[in-house]
C-alpha cells in the first residue's frame, strides 16, 4: 500500500476532471451496473500513468461524445476495488495503468498498459475518443 499523501495528487489528476473514486467492491459493482457507458481508469503510481494515462484520459473528455460515468480505482491502494474492476476486464490480464469502457455493463473497449506505456497522451486520448464515438 502506498501512503495516502503520496497518491493524493495522483488521485486528484482524475477527480478534478470528474472521475469518481471507487474504494470498495460494492462501489465497483454499482458503477459497472449503471446504464449507459462507464470509463474505468485503473490508476497507478508509475511514470506512464503520470505521463501518458492520466493526461490521455483527461484529454479524451474534450470529445463531443463522452462516457456517462467516469470512475477510477487505484492499483496498490484500493486493492479489493481494483481486483473487482479487473474481474470485469477479463479476458485481459491485470495491468496498471489501464482503461476500460463499458456499455450497459459489457466491456466494449480496453487499453492495457502496453497500449499506454511509451505512447503520447494525445494518442491515448485519440484512441479513447474513437471508442466514445463508437459506443457513447
């Protein structure tokens, strides 16, 4: 587990743009079950989360079509919530950071760490926007 003061600014990168933090299994189940589209960001302390994932997720929200719900879990902090979110992302293996778009509870788009690491935030945002345009 990482200290709360260490991850606070990393959490705020997403919450300040409208993401809701999920800390429990029940909160994850409730978020995924919502009607419409839900973007789940598995946040992380790694450099690619700071440099690529969080900025890419934020930039993607500048699209005309957006998910109805924006939620996040923090790997290495919210262990149970993160594990539950990852169950919904099967068949993809656990990775962080990662991003998944759900529509009416069904996984419709996935960005794994290998899609994020080493790619500019703009490319990640474009990938997400394409998914929003198709599914939202």
